């Protein structure tokens, strides 16, 4: 996911000008180097490597709305030690990190990232081999998209 910068100019009937802006703040991401080319126009996704024992869930489908390409090229890595990474294969691979707790099929994600607009938050629901992730409003306003992920065999 790329940093997002936007500006919206709104002109009201009274001639007032309102300027709204948004940006990703302190994303706590790590990048890995570009992977070697495979010699074709469709190189394989280049996710960062898992750094320990983990369950990996690849993007499977949208949750409610159509998702962007970067979400379709994402995965969740849930490490056995309670850490997690939301990984993207774009731009050579990068990830957002944090910790998680799980109870009765509900996963609560605690992110290393933050925003001055409020705390990042997300909840996952595990059913069989699927992980459905829903983000709080703060994360949704910074282009994180609810989605369903399928566990790697």
C-alpha cells in the first residue's frame, strides 16, 4: 500500500473555501528489496518471508465492497508467538506489524502503526480456514479494506 496524500477543494454557495487533506501517518512498515525478475511481464508476488512458525492467510475475496489491487495482493501472517504481519507484495514487498490475541475464533489486532486521527484497530473472525478482517473507521479512512483471507495448506 502506498502512502496516501489527498486534498479536496470544496466551494460552497457562500464562496467559502474549505480544504481537507489526509495522509497516512507513521505506518510502521518495513520494506524488503526487489525480487529477481522472472523474465516475463507478470512476476510472482514478492511477499516478505515469514520469520518464524506461523499460519499464513492469503487474500481470498472482498468482504463487502470491491477492493483495490493492493488488497488483492495481500496476506496475513499470524506468528505462533502472538505477533502478526499484514504483508503486501507491491513495491517489492512490505508489511504492517503488530501483536494479536485470539479467543473463541475472534482475533484482536494491536498495530504498531497509528494516526493522529485515532488508534488503528481491526478484528478478525476465524471460521475453518478463513480469516475475515474488519478495520475500524480510522484504518478504513487510510485505505485499509475489509477482506476475507484463506489459510495456506
